[in-house]
C-alpha cells in the first residue's frame, strides 16, 4: 500500500488503537450496567442492539483460564 501513498504502519496503528478503544469502551459499559442495574440470575431481558431485537435469560459464564 505504500506504493499508493498510504502508510501501512499508520493504518495498522490506527486499527490497533481502535480495537483497544472498543475493548475499553465495552469494559466500562459493563461496569456501568453492573453498578446501575445489575442483572439477576435467570432474569429475562430484551434489548435492541444495532437494530436487532435480542432477548434471553441471564446465566453465569465463567472463563476457565486453567488448562
């Protein structure tokens, strides 16, 4: 892409910062939801995400970091 006048390093850096920003934003959003209205196990929830209706029950999800 550098032959066309675009800096590959600049695009990769911008993409990486965008990803870090998105992860940070998602983390802060989850903290705010938990602080202002924590979900209850087996509670039915529904919302709209990017124009799609999403619904389901709250369940426990744990990350197993031990292999």
